[in-house]
């Protein structure tokens, strides 16, 4: 498997984890008797997952550059913050989705070239 395919695999895993996060947090926000129905925390977790979806889509398009490093840093912060919110809200499956997203990001980082190439 080439580096580009592994990078896309990592970004794809991150995208799927963020999509699962949106589903889980929206379900918790809407469904009665989940313990977090209608709370601001569940809504913010949903919005954070939507931002992670957008970041994963941008991750597909960027090549090795300073913007890629900044985006990856922001994704790590978003994953960590959403994981922390999931633990406070007792949404364990959302926490699992964020850990899977972190694994996808690690695959993306590990498969990128060590030096940017100039064309």
C-alpha cells in the first residue's frame, strides 16, 4: 500500500469516526431518558463532531505543508476535547469513536513523508 493510500485510509477512518460521533451525540441529545437530552453539552459535542468531519475532508486535500501540521494539531485538540466532553456526559460510545478517530489520525501522520517535496 502506498503512502498516499495509507494517508487517505487514516483520513477516512477519522471521517467515519466523526460521522459516528455525530450520530451518537445527536441520538443522546434528541432521545428522552438518555440523561443528556436537550443539554448544551450534547449539542456542543455534536457541533464538535461536525467540525471534525470538515477537518477530515480538508485533510484529504492538503499536501505536506505548514497548513497540514496546523490542521493536524487542531484535529488532535478537537478529538481530545470531544473525548473529554463524552466522558463528562457519560457517552462512552462517543469516547470510543474519538479514540478510533485518533488512531486514524495517527495512521495519517505516520504515512506522511518526512520532508515536503517541491514541485
